[in-house]
C-alpha cells in the first residue's frame, strides 16, 4: 500500500469504490448529494488526512484526525472510511492504521468519534487498538475514545 495525493480526482475514485457500510454512514450524515458533499467536506481538511492505494492504484482507505478544542485543547476526532477493496488488504491496512492510531495517541490527549451501526463490526479492532467503547442513547451509534493521562468525563459525548 502507498499513500496517495488527496485531490478531487482521487476522492472521486475513492467514493466510487467506498464500502457499503461506509456509504450507509455517509448517507446517514449527508442525506442527499452524498458524493458531492463528501468531496467538499474534505477539500480543505487534509492536514491530518491520508488516502491509501494498493499496488494496482485502487483505493483502500481514507482516514485521519480532525483537531478539535473541545473538551480539551489537545483533542482529535479520528475517522476512517474503507473501500470495497479493503478486505484484500485487511492485515496491511490494520498495521498501517495501528501505526497512525499510535501516533495520534501520542499526539493528542483525547481521541474519539462515533461509529454508525453499519460499521459495528469495527468495534472489535477498535478495542484491540486501545479504545474504550460506550453505548449511547442513540442505538444507531457507539462512542469510542482514548484518553492519555487526563481525567475526563465523557457524559458530554454520550448523552
């Protein structure tokens, strides 16, 4: 696998090949004009974003970390989307993502996100990566987080 440039052409290639589970999640958030809204949401947020391709130049995954200042000054919302092609590369993808997660764990005091029901299978490997998983009021989502040496109250996220 190799990292590719994040541009409209490659984002279009990725969204055309996105996994069904991740497409359902995007559909939940964007409702309509999913491809256009997805691409527009990423064009100015590439600082901590990576796009992976296999040796045949097929998209495998797109992910990263959005720096946020709430609830801590040094926090990030981590995310990952995969393509239909990811199953062929699950071991190398897991190793790559594990390296990124370790970097983010060292960089940020608090890392988190919500996972949509179409991706609940990923909860297993999120636990392997050291995240805590919490059930929230909305059964369509789970909250996952990692905290580094800070005392925190996650009620702001899970209510």
